[in-house]
């Protein structure tokens, strides 16, 4: 049994069709898809740290997130 569980590193690329959340319009301001994906991914990080955030031309391109698995995600078998 591992105690504590190892840290998980996830790589995320923005601009893919994998995240199906539409960009939100805020009082006449529309986010670009990559910006909306970045904000959605940040909201989804429960217990983690963004290690790398790559930005090109003012838009997020990719990021790496280090996360500790939650107790619900750890298999009990």
C-alpha cells in the first residue's frame, strides 16, 4: 500500500475538441475557446498545482498539473 499516494502529473492541451464546454459571454465580452478551457480546467483541479502553463500569442496552449488523488479516486480492491 502506498502512503501517501504518488502525485499524478497530467498534461492538458487547449484548443482540442475534447472539452465540450462553450465559451461564456460576459456582458458583451466573449472568451476564446482556449481561455474558456483554461478556466474550466482550473476549476476542475481539486487538490493540485499548475506546474507549467504555456502561452503563445496571448492564448494558453498547454499546461501540466500535479495532483494528489482524492480518496474517492483510489481503488479499494
